[in-house]
């Protein structure tokens, strides 16, 4: 880890601690858990940082021959109809993708159509702006999980992150993690809208809040996953956390580059093409 | 009203009635109110249609010299920070806009900053895809209203509308209207993504569901309000319902054209420019 990253992590820790101490915070509704203890938060961030010494030159695990098992087969455009969803789920069963990733309006249908298969039905929450209230995100999560969502991909509060309202960012993720009741939560940073400091802070806060994955992009934010961003995120969150590369990953080669850089999951709508290409040895 | 429009309205009515009768609907959670009675729905749609005879050549009311009182001063981009929100609310107080329109993460701040003024704090819900679950939209609405939102601008379930799942579209709006507890609900159609039939059906369903306004666009959907769409919507919903023209309304002239065509509210981020231009007699 570079000294620059280390300094930024220290800054995030410091600022969160100050916020937690400040008057303003007394009006924020409390959450179960010990996150309000600055020492715990600091330890959590530091733990991530300590592990990072071993991560420069981090070696990715073996890349599977068939990429399907690490791809979230994704359909999020608002014009998608029931028919489109049926096709998505059929493809997911046929190719044995890790999951289908859908908007919460479709979770009942996805759960039903994937029954008896190994494919997980997963949902996006607060999507794609991340600017819905924490109550709305938590409620959307609770409802989706109750209906059978196996994982939750939430969008970080981008405006709060940019305004360095780190306690708000943390609280937002914490409440979604709590609402997910043990289901893994991915935090979408929307990297195309962030500078380097914001990417680092967003990754550190996701980890501190108990998310299972950091995810790069919504696919709606004017940019997607890059190898550089995956490397940066990996260097911040350490080796154990999941990273999902999403947005513009359109070929087997691109997918493998992301895995090599440290990603552990791929989000794509071109999943069938990626797998076909990969199996034909063309990627 | 043209025979074509009349036929489409008849089709919407027919299809909703059939859906309501079908088996599938027994699994849809029931809502208070009598909408499940097809006769009532039909009457409601028909009532809209009957009034329309008088609407061809509909005359707009007098257009105010100062447009501020009918403009929702809007900031919805996800990168907006606390500072941007403070500026928005300051401008709204200075120019006496009808409201500020914000994402639900900012409602507390908007309520606080607008206290003692005539400017309403209003929110978008299920924004901008409209593909969040009905439970999520209703919960987001309930929370926003509890915190002080004076109006709710929800996005219609675009995929369900395109798939002609009209009962689902209706139910979705109905539950948000119920959650808003009397606060006016606007239904955003996202006209740029719809064909003529879908615009008509979306308008009719919004009216049938008890919404106060039909609104054209999110500003994120690749298109905005047009004079033709405002005319079409007005011809479907009758003279009493509100219509909000939003998306790309950037000048006093454009705003006045929308009002002339039948709009009663304008959503804009260029509101200060519009009002300045209008007051200077340049629009």
C-alpha cells in the first residue's frame, strides 16, 4: 500500500471519528451493533490497512475455464418486460450463471423462475443514483430478502461521499447490511463519478460497514469497471473481501483481466457472449 | 378526443378488467379502496373520456407573469452535495419557487432549510427507473411524508406498462397514493421511452389510481417534455388533473409553450434562468 493510500485511510478514520463525536450525530437514529464506537471503526479500517502490506503484487486465484460460475447475469434497464425477464432466467439456468441480477420489481418472478436451480436471484437497491433515503434502501432490502433475494447490490450515497459526510455513508450501508439479515451486500461505488480519494474512502467505508463486496458501477453512470480501479479497491479492502467488476465488461478477455486484477465476481448483460467466447477458447 | 384515443382507452379498461378477473390476481395483496371493482375503474376512465369532448382546442388559464410560482426547482443528480442543496434552497426562497424537488436522502435538509417560507420540499420516489418494488416505493413515500415532504413525484413501472401488466401499474401507483396520505402524487411516465399507446395507458392509469398529476420525464431517460406529449396527456386526463412538464425545459419560452399546451407545473434545474428571462420580458 502506498503512503498516499495510507494517509487517505487515516483521514477517513479521523473524519469519521470526529463526526461520531460531534453534536450533529445525536440526531442520527442508532443502529444495533458497536459501530458507534470510534475505536472499533478505527480498528476495522486499520485491520484492512495492515493486511495490505502483502497485497502489492497480489496474485489472483485460478481463473475458472467456464466463467459462468462467477457472472451475475444482469438486466436492469427500466423498459424490460416480463418476457425479457423470462429469457434472462432461462439463459441463467442453461449456462449456470452465479445469479440473475434484477430490479426489485422483478424479484418474485426471478425467485419463481429460478426455483430448483443453483442460480441465485439477486437485486439492486437504491438504484442507480444511490440517493434514496436510508429508510427507503433498508426497506427495499428487507422486502427483497423476504421475497427470496440471495444477495443485495446497493448503491452508495454518492453525494454524501463527495461531501465527506462519511458517517452518513457508513450509516446508510450499515442499515442495508442489517436489513439483509446475513445475505451478502455489495456496495456499488459508481467509480466513473468519483476521484481517487472518493474511491478509497468508499471502499474503506464499505468494508467498515460490514459489506461483503465492493462493486464498481451501475452501468447507468457513464462509465464502467477498469483494471486500475479493481487494483485500487483490492489494495484498500484487503484479500478477503469480494470485488465485483461491472459496467461495460463485454468480452471474455475483459472479464479475465478484471479477475486477474483482483475481482471475484463479474456483472454483465453480455454474459452469454462472454461464456460462449470463453468456452470456445477465444477469450 | 380522437377515435383512436377512445379505442385505446377502451382497451386499457378492458384489459384491466380482464386482469382483475383472472386467477393470477388473487396473489396480489389487496389495497383499501374500491379499485378492485372493475366497474369503478371503468367509470373513472370513462369519466375522463366524457369530459374530453370539450378539450379539443382546450384553452390554458392565464399564464403568470412571474413563472416562479409554478416551477419545481430541481436538483436530482447523484453527485449533488450538501452545499449544492443549500444553494438550491437559498435560490428557491429568493425566487419564491413552488418547491424544491430533491432525492429522498435530502428531504430532512430541504425541510429544515425551507422552514418559514412558502416553498414546498418535495421528493422523487422509485427514481429514475421506476423499477423498484411497490413495497419499496410505498415505504420511501411513507418515510418522506413523515419527514415533511409536501408532494411525491414517483416513476411509473415502465416495464409493467410496456408489458401491458396494467393491474400491476395501477396497484403500484395506488399504494404510493395511499402511502402519501393526502399529499399530491405525480406519476412520471418517462415519455421518451414510451410509444403513443403507452403514454395514453400510463396517463389513464395514473388518473384511475388517484394521482394528482401526470409528469412527463425524469431528466435521466434520454428525452424530455414536448408540447405534443402535454397535449396528448391533457386530452386523456381531462381538465382537472395536474400536468407537470419536466426534462429539458430550459427557457421561459419553452416553459410558456408547455403551459399553453396544458401543463400546470414546470420541473426545471434552469429555473433561475427561466424566471430571470421571464421577468425581463425576454421569454
